[in-house]
C-alpha cells in the first residue's frame, strides 16, 4: 500500500506544521486544511476586507484541489471559521461561489481566534 501523499502547491505560501492536502491511496480521497487569504509571499490579502479575503482563500483552495487532481465539484465537506457571529451570513453568501455537484456538508464555526489576526 502506498503511503498518503502530502500536497503543498508551490504557488501558495508554504505551510508550517501541516500540509494543505493529503491524498490517500486506493479510493481517491483528498483531505484539505489550513487555507487562508495568504498570498504566495505569506502576506494576508485584503486586511479588513472579508470579500477580498474569501476570494483569495477560494483561489488558494482551487490551487490545492488542482494539485491534488480534484476540482470544486469534488468537495463533500466545507468548514469555514469566523471570529464574529455576524460574519456567518456574509461568509455563506461567498460560499455560494464554491460550485459543487451532489451532497455538500457545510458549516460555519464561530471561534474566539484564528491563527492570523485578519
């Protein structure tokens, strides 16, 4: 059996302590984590601008999906973290930009803090 393949696209800021995605052997399953509004230089795009940050995060997610041989239509679960309860509605509006076919489990989690202040 092949070991899981770690996927960290070279056009994204390189992660520290985790991988953006892991592709398993056998039935293709890709587990993705840690996407933020970070540009390839490691800077947050659009400080204070939730739509700009969400757009960059989706671009990063798409880049990782492509590197894993997948597409947005392959997503089965989407979890979005926000720090303010009132951001949930805005985030769901932007999440509609993620085009998926079939079932999608989605949730917005309100948390006290994220890894980046923005």
